[in-house]
C-alpha cells in the first residue's frame, strides 16, 4: 500500500514539475511589423525613401531577425521613379544592445526617360545597430552599399557602388509565458493516467 501511494505521489510531483518548467519557459518575442526604414541613396539627386521592417522576431536565445520591404517613390530632377526592394536583417540582442547585418538585398528602380522605360536592378548589404528601449520597441541606425547589377542607362553604370545610410525603428510584442501544444498533451496524458491509476487502486482496495 505504501509503495502504491509513493508511486502516485511521484507521478503527481513529476506532473507539477513539468507544469512549472513549461510555464516559466519564455515564448519568442514576435513583432507586428510596424517598424520603418529610412534609406539615403546618394545617386543623381535621389533623396530619402521609406520602407518597412516586418516579421520582427527576438527568439528565446536572443537571435534577432527582421524582413525589410521597400515600396516607395524616388524624387529626382528627371522625375519620380518607383523603387522596390527586399532584404534580410539578422543579428543578436546583448543586454539592451541590438546589432547585426543586412543581407540578400535585391531591388529595382523603374526609370522612364523620354519614351523609354526600363528597370535598374541592384543588390545590397550593410550593418545595423541600435537599442531596445523597452520590451516592445527598438531603434537605431544602419549603413551599407547598393551595387547596380543591371542598367540600360550609361548615367547609371553596372557595378557602381552607392553608399546608403539611415535610421530604423521596430515594434516588438512582449514576451509571454504560454503552454506549448505538445507539452499540454503530455500534461493531459499524465493527469489522466494518475486519475485512472488512483481509481483502479481504490476499486481494488474496496474489493
């Protein structure tokens, strides 16, 4: 009888321990994509353009990822030209400091001059840094270059490197403790096993 009671107590203790471990494990911090990017492109009078940082994520091991999306208009002496670009921001959180690299930047400028319209393609890279002011917001600066990969215009030469720089802000959701789905199934199974075992032993005792 004492062995049975000890076995049941051990099951209960294990269940309580699992509940504590799951509940105190932090969930990843996910962003709603409300960040912004200001890019300065120094080429033939091109001014500032704006983009968005989306899918901002700080994982439980302090890795940081964000996706940059640019869909704006360049104001130039020759006219206004649409520009589109995407890129990956990867880095890390160290205490409240944020830093990382900008990779896989791919974009195009749709240029129309006189009766001709063509795309000027470019790639890019850079570095970024900043501070996490609160658990829900961060900001900072970045620098980098874009490289013209395809251009039909002699004024914009293929292979030309153009400095870029700017500032960024991003919003993050607060970290919350939540039960993982699989952990919940394990806990539910253990609880059912404990109840059934207790009832079976109680029924045997009554007999």
